[in-house]
C-alpha cells in the first residue's frame, strides 16, 4: 500500500482536471494548470508548446464531450518540487501510455512536461 503524499495527490488532482472536457474547453482554466515553460510530445508525434496546446484543446473539445477512460495512474515525488505521474488513457479505442512532470511553483503545482505514446491493446 502506498503512503500518503500530498505532492503526488496535488499532481494527480491537476492531471485529472486537465483530462476533464469542461476544463479542456476553457483556455483560462487549462492555462492556469500549465507551467509557463510547458511542452509536450504528443501521441501524434507532434511537439506542443503552452500556447499551441491551450488553443488546440479549446478548439477541439466539443461542448458536452465525455472524458476518456484513465487507468493505472500512479506518481512518485522525485524532488521536493517535482512529481512524475504515469497513466494510460483510452479515448474511443485510441490508447496511450502517458507521462507527466509536475513542478511546484509560487502558483502551486503546474504541468511542466507531458508525453503520450500510442499502444495497441495487446501491447499493454
């Protein structure tokens, strides 16, 4: 059984908020969860920066969209101000392994880096 870790719990809470379609539709709410130096290697292979991911999520998340399935989320605190999360997502059969780094700043825990890697069911 894992022990209580407030830093990991804060990062998980932030990650789950970012996976919420209502949050994703709001550039202000997404922006409030992303570090100023955020970048991502998307499951598509594209490299995203903060501005491009905020704009893309707002433009592509339909009103009333349902969240995909998130599983196997776990985290480890790597340093006093750094948490690493790993988890899987399934969005209508599009499955990805995901990895996120969350950094504590004066504004709280912010997503600094994210990577998604597609996989097929037999590869999990």
